[in-house]
C-alpha cells in the first residue's frame, strides 16, 4: 500500500514530535535544582502538549500504516 501525500508529510512530523518529547523527558529528568521548579513546570506543559499531538496523529492514522 502506498502512503498518501498527507501521510508522507505526517510521518516525518510525528517522528520529529517523538524526538522532541524524548528530549524534553531527558531535560526534565536532569533538571533537579530547586530554583528550576518553574522551568520544570513549563517543560512538563510543553511535553504534555507534544504528547497530545503525538496521540492525535497516531489515532488519526491508526491502522493506516503510520508508525512512530
């Protein structure tokens, strides 16, 4: 089965989002200082937005050959 033009665009975008999410996970895990609490909150919100975007894309293409 050949991917549609939309899927050919969505697949690299999804992979980019997954990489960004993983990078944020690492950054949050390595930020331990008490003065960085607000920074961590911002990072966690950003990570949650990425996770939501990833989930929406995966749901949209579930069963159509789109993989992360």
